[in-house]
């Protein structure tokens, strides 16, 4: 059974050929030092919040960077209600949910999940600046998959579920973007997932049986301009590619896709 994360869905929808190179052929490129530093800092922040939620010592983590302490204090001052434990509330950091769909095992790891009798809140920490437009987050597969999985694996109906991104780097204090959920969105996500899975199944069958490549995107999309696999796709005349930029959460939690 193939394990699918929101990262798989994002790459698959953006460029099937890049999905093949990344997850079927297991090809990777080194991350430049600047990106590596940001990735490590982001991973440390997620670990910090996880340790704090568990009541474990956080001083060793804070000692790695003054920035971590600044971010944590800013969150505690901006949204103290996030860290208050109430008797009627269930909460868990790094909560895992899975759902099987057509021989694919979908996996989501929630930075923080807070459940109350009549509502469920998904919290996600982001250590990069907030996007300009909320619609960019609405369309992200992380948003869509995490909401969908929770609705499918719990007794909460879509209107009782919300997803809140917290952008730690925002100034002068962290800023949040809250995304509500509806039954219409739930049905649309289900339809889109099934359609994408149908394509993936056909591409995987052809890849495994005959060594056929996954489809390439059209050069008119502009996506090949900075793709790290441009040369492998015989599009090496484009500008030099940049390394793949995974977020810290992607790198820390990315499930493998066995073939």
C-alpha cells in the first residue's frame, strides 16, 4: 500500500514527472547552506513546541538559537489561549491520522490538534512569512488533505472543523490565517483526490510494467525554468536550476512512497 502525504499530492498535481523522479526514482539534490539553516531552524521550532506540549524540558532546544526563544515568547504573548489546557478539551501535538483510499494510505501529521465537544481545531506552525493572499492557503493540498482526513476519520462534520496557520516570522508579532470548512469543500476535495489517484494509478502501472515516464508539464507553464530536474527532462537550455526547497515540516515528516 502506497503512503501519500500532502507533499506527494502537491508535486503530483504540479508536475507528474517531478513526482516520478522524486518518489519513484528517489532522486534528490543537496540543499544549499542557507536553505539548510532555515530548514534546521524550522525543525527545531516544531520540536520545541512538541516538547513543550508534552511537558518535557525545552532548555536544550532553546540553547541552539536565540531566535527560537523569541518566536516562542511571541506566540505565548500573541495567542495564550492556544496553550491553555481545559477539562473539556483534548489536545495532542504531532497527532497522526491515516485513511485508506483505493489502496493508498493517506497520512497527515498535525502540529497541534485541539478537540472540543462541538469543534475541532487544526493548528500548523509556519516559520516563513505569511503569503499575500489567503486563497493561496485555501488551495494548498496541506489545507485540503488535513481538513478532509479529520472529517473522514472523526465524528465532526465539516462546519465544525477549522484549520489555522500561524506564521511565526510575521512582524511585529505572529499572525494567523484561519480557514473554515464546508460540506461543499469536503465533497470537492474528495472528487479531486479520486481523480488524481486515478491518474496516479495509471501512471504507476505504466511505469512499473513498461518503464514509461510520468507526463511532463508544458514548458509554457514556466515551471521548468527553475526545476532541479530540467536537464534530466532535456530542458537543460533553461536557466540553471535551484535545489528543491522542502519546508522543515516536509523534511521532518515526509513519508516514503514504496514502489
